[in-house]
C-alpha cells in the first residue's frame, strides 16, 4: 500500500506527540487568522473612521483577506487533533473524520491558489503596469472560491465508498482514490508553488533590470528592497507546504515515509496561518500608506489616491522618480491598484491639505509613492503644479 490509511486505536506515542504539536500550531493559526479577519472586517465596515476610500475596494486587501480565510480553514482542520487525542484514537469513517478531511482539502488547495492569485495580481500591476477592472476582479474572486469548492466536493459526491478516512496522522482522501489525490489536490498545489515562485522571481528581476537601466533613479535600493519583501511570501508558502506534498507523492510512488513524518509535516502546514499573519503585520503599514486613503491628524488631511482617481491624477500631475530629492527618502514604489500606467514610474501630486496646516508645517509631507500638498494658488502663482 502507498500509505498508512488504517484506523489508529490506540494512538502510537509518536503520533500522539505529533498531534499535540499540530493542534497547538493549528490553534495559534486559527486564532490569529480569525482575529485579523475580524479586524479587517471591522475596518471594511467602518472605513470612514480610518480611510478616505473604502478598504473593500482595494484589491490587494481583498486578496489577503481571502488568503486568511483559506488559512483559517486549513488551520482549523489541525485543531481536530485535540479531538483525536481526547479519544486516544484516529478512526473513520465518522463525522469528525469527514469534517477534518474536508477542511484539509479545501484549506490546502485554496490557500495555494490565493497565494498564486496575489502573485498574478502583483505581476499585472508591476510588470504589466495595468489595473484590473473591479467587476472583473469580483468575478474572479467568486469564481476562484467556486473552483475550490468544486475540487473539494466532487470527490465525496462521486465516490462510491468512504472518501475521507484516516491517512497518516489525520483524515484525508482514501488511498483507493490516487487519481483524485493527483488531479484534485497535488496538481494544484504544485501549480501554486511553482507558479508563485516563477512570477515573483520574474517581478524581482524585472524591477532590478529596470533600476539598473535607470541611472537617475534616486531610491533604487529602497525599491529593490521592496521587491525582495514580495519574494518572501511564495518562499514561505513553499517551505511550509512542500515537505508534505513531496511525502505524499513519494508514498504514491511506493516509497512510504516513516509514520512520524506526517505529524512533522503537518505541524509545518498548521503554521501557515500564523506565518501569513506575521507577514501581513510587517507589511501592513506600507500597504496602507501606498494603497488606501489613511486619514491624517490635525487640520490637514493626507490622501493617498487609489484606483481610477490615482491613475487619472497621475496622467495630469506626474514627474519622474529620478527627479525627486527627498531628505528622508520615504518614496515607495506604487503597489496595487494605484500603480501608474506607461513605461515610467511616476509619483502623483494631489492638492488635498489645508493651507493652514501647510503654513504650520513649513513643508509638504511625503508618504510612500504619493506626495500631498495643501496651498492656495494665489500664494504660488508661478508654481506649474497649480496651473
């Protein structure tokens, strides 16, 4: 047989210890992803308190939100480990076994496809320098979830036997369904892993090549560092998911890993949620500043234009990054829906701050790729930006 698919009653010690680790990391990932989703949902509903534009219209945030939802389902499946520990056995078919198998299937596949979706979106914005129409984007999001549900439900619906049964250290597809394992799971996991790596590495070298050919670009190191941060996401995903996928494929080839391999690989999988949350928290500040209208303090209101408004503004009021001189070097490469069109990287100037706040501050405030100014045209009659 390719793998161990029998009931474990009682649980071997190595499996029991492994289930404790999987359960702990699964619980941490479930709690962190759920908490972050609730926080983002709150900001989506009450966006007027924090932003100048609805956060739900920002495509990058929506993609990250869906990735967190996928990670939550995946992490929740490993919380079932505590149930099996309490019973001191892993048996199926049973309602608990079916639920765990369902959550693992939809969680694994959907998390991989959403990582790939974020990579594709980044490629379109940075390399193609295009934006996706909101209607097209919404249709794509719905279609991707329908596809994930299809890959999860089609097996149990067409199976003539018990589809989700004990498989190693948790419940998953019956070993008699090797074709289903390949076409409903492994294929899409490897497409997501390979596709994400290829896309992000292509984006990285594209930006590095453009920066190398732009001798006037002042903040090349900063933009290149941003590109390196983007590569972290697919590498983290591949590092956490590849061991289990490789082990399963090895099992199909007749080389079964030792029993203890599954809880170790499962613990890595259970960590996906909390790792994605940490990555989001470390990049959120830059994402908010460059993609969403974050309200300022005092008399002024700093607006960071997004979507169509940013692109329209960029066409009429733009200048090359190579001409920027900023002591604090706080420029950022436009990311997301506000990415500029055309062959050059542009920075938009929008007149949004009050004149009083401008006089009090004594200088304009720069944030990421957008610079906001507030002045009266009468005070600067010769300023070309105000004509």
